[in-house]
């Protein structure tokens, strides 16, 4: 493992990756702590703001280009932003079932699947993990 591929990337990529990795850890904490209390709400807002940052920062990352400077992954970023709003609304209206389902779906799509795509050959995280 080598951090040099990430550290030699542009600032948007560095911040995007660091916040996304931190959110992976925070997600584990959020899924293990009791739900609905003050700590859950506070950490939940940290998570939502962080995910918003990750989604928005992706628009300054254009390594893959399918439509102008954008790629298919940017559709996921737009979906993430809308999903964040919908899931916060569900929580604020005490629709726990919708909030739980929506957040699990968002974690799977925006963190797990998107994270796996960063491990494809030729991507910065692949180079970081393999020492390339």
C-alpha cells in the first residue's frame, strides 16, 4: 500500500477520498450505535454533510469522461444529493422505516458500490492499494 498516488492527485480528489474513507468508518459507527438519540442525530448530520461534500466534490473530478467532463458516476452523485434530502425528510417526519431503508440503500450505492469502482485498475485507489 502506498499513499503517494493519492497524495499526488489534485486537491478535489484528495479531499473527496479522505472524506469518503472517513464516512466509511462513520457508517460503521452509525450502524452499531443505538438509533434515534441525540448522538445518532448529531453523527447523522455529520454523515449527511460529509456525503453531500463527497457528492458535490465529484463534479471537480473528471478522470473518466463520457459526456463532456462528466461520467456515469456523476449520475450517482446527483442521485446521492436527492437521496440525502429524501432520507433527512423521512427522519424528520419520523418515518423510521423509510429512513432506515433509504440510508441503507444510499450506503450500499454511494459508498460500497462507488468505493468498489475506485478499486478498478487504472484508478488512484487501485494504485494506492496495490502500491502502483
